[in-house]
């Protein structure tokens, strides 16, 4: 290379380097300037439009985002960042939406909430169950029966699909019900918010999840007696499992929209009542976080 070309090359490199040095770092947004974006958000999930509509309306300056078919709304409640997630119904949808939220928003906590059907006859429509645990009641190994011998749910054994690398159906060590416990700080926040709820009772209990809608009273009775289930729905346990893998604090909150065990009929207004209570939980939890 000639001296002239070498000098020209060095001049270009220097010029480019100068341009890079003069390029300012990304400008801080208004949210960052106020310190909001520096806080990890609280993610609040609901499966259906009716289970997120009131939450979105509560957000200050909500921004709607679409990620691979799922919808999220970013905003704040009392100045703290909150992301509302519409997960859609079912275990697969809830798990996927939770994974996306954990990866995209790096939340400080996840609250899964919405409506549920009652398993406990002492609970009534509009009562709220704060989940001390969530369980998957769709993971069972059936009894062995010959053709024509029918089916008997009392023979079914729960399967912990996380407990073994081998066949969960063949490993007796996996024949236990996996429980996903609530985060202690979130549970404390829900307890402190319970006095704000006047449409029913707020109780602690076990939230059961699966892609099965149970209407057989004997099956519900066994689930309640053996596993302590308070309500059933289709998302919480899946979201709790993924949140656990992502090491994000989690809690499930469910309002009874009906209870087949005592004849309480469906009430569609319960979804908004649950969202109002969960908003109080968010406020109580955020108030304990460092700003």
C-alpha cells in the first residue's frame, strides 16, 4: 500500500471514529427521566377481554403492543409501571404469554387473575380466592382398565411432569401433585388489600388449572377433598410454572363467577370486581417496593 493510500485510509477511519464519538447515547425517554422506566414492571394477566378491560382503563397513558399474537398494554398505576397482558384462554396460551412477558418486560412480579368456578361449597359468587398454591389438575395417569370396563376417576394418579426426566407415568416418584406456591410478598400485599373489597369475602385457597371444564360433582369433590382445591380455571398453574422457571415472583387471584357445588349461578360482573381488587393488590405491592 502506498503512503498516500495509507494516509487516506487512516483519515477515513479517524473520521468515522470521530463520527461515532460525536454520536450521543440514546436519548432518555420522558419515562426514564422521571425514573419510571428504571423500575421493573408488575405484569397483570387476564385471559379474556372482560378480564383485562378494567385494568387497561386504570392504566395511566396506556400503550398497546402486539407480540406474536398476544396483546400487552404498558402504563402506570400511581406512577409505578404496570403491564397488562391478555393471555387468551388455556394452559398453552397462558404459558406462552408468561414466557413472552418475562423475556420482554423483565417484570418484578406477575399476577394472574380472572374468573373461576367454585370447588368449595362454602364459597359463593363474588368471593375472591387468593392462591396460596396453584396446581395442574390436567396431569393424571388413569387406572388400567380393559376395553368395556369404563373409566373411574378415583383410580387416577396425579403426575408431576417436572419431577422426573423419564416417564412420569412409570415413575412412582412422580405420582404426586406439583404445587406452585405464591410469593410471600405478593401474598402479604393481597392480604393487606382484602379490606378494600366489599362485594364478597377474600380467602386464601388453592387454584386448580387445566384445559378441562369439570362439571362432574364427584370428580370436583375428590379434587377438593384430596388436593384442597377452592376453584378451577384454565391458566394460573401454567403461568405459575413458567414464572417459576423465570424466577419471577408470582401469585394467582380468582373471583368465583359461579359455583356448581352449591348452585350459585354465573354472574358476568365478577370479572370487573376481581380487577378492582387486583388493582388494590398492585398498589399495595408497589408501595412496598423501593422507588
